[in-house]
């Protein structure tokens, strides 16, 4: 069982996809960050949406992703968008 398996917002599919890019521990997830995960998925052709950014950010903050403040979601969305430009 991976170290990140018990974190909020990360279900079996997310855990599998994170493992595909080499992220299996909380420290790796923290170091990579939510937008970094998004970027890694995109670079490897793994289907990803902003929901994954929010889910990872919520996991790192130990809160459900829907409870993230809108201002934070907006910043994350802008950062992810910049990665795509």
C-alpha cells in the first residue's frame, strides 16, 4: 500500500496514475505539487483535468477538494493554464 493511499481525494484511479509517474509517497507528492502533477500527466499523455489539480491540492491540505477556497482554485487554474501555453 502506498504512503499516499490514505490521503483525501485520492481514489484508486488517481493512485494508479500517480504511481505511473513515480509518485507514491506524501513527500514526493508535496515536492511535485498539484500543478506539477498536472504537468507530468500532460507530458506523458495521461488524461487529466483541473479536478486532479484540485484533488491533489486538497490532499496536501488535508481537505476535500470542493472545500478549497475559490481564490486558491483560481490561482491553481491560472498556473495550470500557464503550463499549457
